[in-house]
């Protein structure tokens, strides 16, 4: 069974959350972050993207950057902008975007569970990105960006959350500049904390939805600190990493679409003839597919519907039956020569938040020749891939809304 643990969260002082809390480090470039923080000394971007306080020409992976982040975190604590709770607690965190509401439990989870594969993964991680997160955590002695976890619904927890949040006023509640509303309830009641612990004692597995590098980095930090601590007891804070855990029913995955620069030397007619070998083509299709194994293709100002021919892919294989895999193996690689989508410069991935209008814009500009709108991966597919011990192809899942940084921080 998984360990889901309360902790003494470091949080913005009441009334300051809207000013402090920031987007995660990996959704903005440095210039965008500098623009956001220029009139806000309390922005948590100064902790998670500390290069904003240094020369714009600085290497963002230099030691000075990591030191600046630690200095900025200490400043927020010392001036009283952020305050640590005096006892271990849980926190419910609700996000509302475009009418969709999801409520997760902010908690720490066990590195040992991660190592023993009770926390399942579905993506490969890159050593350079792991190293960057490790340096941030070690220098700050804090985990500032939570890992986005999910699990099959447990009715008891859903009911407890709904009752608790309806009866107790929130500790923080604000709408960010992007229109997404963020609300936090502090679970400081001993009975509620005990019930949550009891409920998770019957949960077998958790799944990483987003934050594979953060979870890997938290594990690397724990291993390092274990080795360096001659009095290690397994109860230290570094044995756990910060997470927000959402039930499956609350989750929403958006599509991750594709656009290609050219048709690999083929004319439109030759390309469509090649597509017909593995797909049934229909004209005047909707821009957004309505079900799994359906695609919409934008070409020469028109939307086409594509349906894989029966038997053209292994339906029982959890990875090869993903729509992104089918498109890659039956069209992008054999017809368009995009053999490795991780490295190819001829393909662009377009997150679902940007919509099919962005696909039309790319193709109509003449910089891209065709675009493909995919149906979103389902949570059942994600669970199936993770349970099989495999990983998904690149750019399969786009989770939205993103978890904000600085709302609750885990100090080591």
C-alpha cells in the first residue's frame, strides 16, 4: 500500500497567495518570467526561475542561479511572506478552468514507494533535466514544485473532500491572470487527517501524470542525503517528495497534436494515396476527432477524417495501440520520413490548449504542410501503459490546468 503523508507546509501568509504563487518553472522562458516579476518582488518565480534576478546573458544552469533561488526563498521566509505550519497537515487544492473543476490532495509521498514501483511512471526522463531539479532541491533544501499524481477513485476520500470543503472556508482563493481559479483548504483536523491516512492505506498504486523529472529528482536527492546522513532513520523529510494527488474522475487530459513541415517530396495526391494504404479517408471532417482511433488531418485548407484500417495496428498492445503510436508507425515514419519524433526538426508538437485553430494557422502560413488533430489519451490507457512497465511515445499527454508553484512548499 502507498504512503501518503501529511507535512508541515510552507505557504504564503494569508492574503498573499495571489501575489506569491506562480506558474511552474517549465511553462515559461526566462524572458517571459522576467516580464511577470518586474513589478512583483514576492513572485515565487524568483525561487523557481531565479535567473530573473540576474544578468539576462547568464547561463541559467550556473551555480549562481541556484544560489540566487535559495537566497530568494530564504528572503520570502525571513520577511514573513511565507510561513511554515506548526504541525503536519494535508491540503485540498481545487482548480477551475473553463468550467472544469478538479480537487487534489496536497501531501508528501514515499521515495521508497517510487523505488519499489508503487508509484508508476509512463515517461522516460532526461539526465540533464533531472540534474537541474536536483540542484534546485539541494540548494534550497526544499521541494517547490509538486508532482502531479493520480489514482483510481476511492469513494470515501471523494466524499470526505466534498464534505470538508463545503463546511470549512478556504485558506486561499484567487483567480490567476490566465483565468484559472485556485483554492486551498487546510486539513488541520485530526480526525480528517486520520481518515485520509486510513483511506490511502487501502490504495495499492499511484501514477505520475505530470512531473516525471521532479519525482526522479526527489528520489535522487533522497538517496544522496541517506548516504550523507550517518544517523539516517527513514523518517526524515527527504524520504518523501511533494505531490498533489487527484482522483481519476477529476482528471482531464488534452490532446497533443502534430504538424509537419513538408510532405517528404510527395505531391498532395501521392501523399493521400499513401495514406489510404492504412487509413480510411473521409472529406469535410470535423477538426476535433470524436473518439479513440480517429484523426482529423488539415491539408490544403481542408479537414480530412482518418480511420485506421482494421488490422493495421496491434489492438492489445498498450503502447502500439495508442493513437500517437498508430499515426507514427503507419503514417509519419513510412510516408513522411519522421523516423524519430524526439529529434526530428520536421515535426512540431502542439499542446491541446492551443486548439485546432493553431493547427490551421501553422499550415495556412505555409511554414507547415499538414497537421494532425488527435483524440486525447484516456486515463485507462495511461494506467495500462504504466502497469505494463512501458513508456508512452513522446508528447502524448497534455495535462491542464498546470499546478502552481509556491502554494504549498515541502521543506527538507
